DNA sequence: ATTGTGGCCTGCCCGC
DNA sequence: TGCGGGCAGGCCACAA
C-alpha cells in the first residue's frame, strides 16, 4: 500500500519496538520472506536480541539489530500495515481491508515483555528480508536535494512520472505522491524526464519536498488536494477542466491537460 | 543499459 | 443475492 509517507508513519510506530528483547519470530508464510531469508535465519539473528534503530529508505523500513551487523527489512506492498502492541494507531488504508483479520498477519515478532509487532497484509505484496539489499535504492525523496533530482532526471527518455517512481533513481515516490506533486508543479507526467528546463526541475524539486512534508502532516499520501478528483469524472480542482486518465509508467495517472503541459 | 510489459496476490465495488 | 470484470498507494522478472 503505502508510499513513503505511510512507511514513515510505520517507522515512527516501529520506534516502539526498540530496546525490547525478542522472544520469538513468527514467519510461517514462506511467500512473504524475500531475498532468500529463512525462518531459521530470522530466529537465529533476532531471538534474544533487541533493535537499536528504526530507519527508512524510501518505502523500505529498516530495523538495526543491536550490536550486530544484521538488519531486518520490512516492505508493505500496497496493502500492508505495521501493528505494534495491538495497534494504538490504526491507519486508514485505501484498497485494504478495514478489518483487523488475524488471517492477514504474514509476519510477527513477539517480545519477552509480552508485546508483539505484526505485519498485516491482505494482498501479500509486501515482504520481509534479513539484511535486505539497499544498493538499488536512490536517495530518499523526503529530503532530496535539487542536485539529486537533476541527476535522477538527467538524460532520461522515460516519462517524467515513470522516472519519479523509479525507486532506483529516487526512493519513496508512489502513484499518489507522483500525481499530486506533478499536479501542484503543473508539469505533465508524460513529458520526457530529461527534457525539463532548469526552472521546471527547480519547481519540481521544491514541490516534491513540500508535498511530501504536507502529506506527512495530513497523515497519508491519500490526503492530497488532487485525491478526491482521481476518478473517471474528476475535474481539475483549480480550473475545472476534465482530468486526463491514462496509464503512465504502468500506473493509472490523472492530470490536468490544460495546466500540466510541456 | 534503458525502458516497457506482464504477473504476482487478494479484496472490494460496480453493474448485470 | 450471485457473479464476473475491473480496479487497487508496489515490486520483480523478463523482453525488446
């Protein structure tokens, strides 16, 4: 489910997992274990240990094992959520069941103190990996510099939106953040990424960073100003023009054909 | 190397 | 009420 904004919320939730001794790992769903991670390896590396830090790169949540080289990586796909100690914070998720059905729990960690952290993911598009590879992730979108954005776009013949969502170039931008940002910056998703002018890339940069910060404050990537118009009858909230709806970068995209032009 | 496509997996909502 | 189709905020393997 989530994009960077939701995973950052989960990272904050995951801070409640820190400095607590792990008693057991529940990893019964083999499909959910990625990058050749085995239940045995998870048990060996985590039981009796504590986590020292909760970090995030893009949509990947990382928990460092204290006094160890090991890192636990959590991905949430489109419908996954993190629930620590029964979930003081129940995050509203689009496209995910609102029920707290135990059958959706794909992975869990029990703590010696009786608490528990679990990943609930109806669609099973998320996953867990021990020592996940992070070399293919670009710089995090939340604090991306202008130079990093320019480097990510430079020379690209991909549609701008596809490039923004390419996690190896920029980490964390998903479909909703991309549409919201491009709409706010008045840039077309189908303009080739390498063709932005200096002024356009500068505008895109501050709009992207500002939009992410704003969505974080509002509590989710579905809280954007374009969100309520992302449907077949949607019109531009600014000018009232009927929105274009097409696949760009493999994802359904909405944009204003009057304002978001090259 | 870069870019695009299909598929994974499951639940929900709409129209018939 | 039941059923089929289409849709979904992600990612990975593969093809051109």
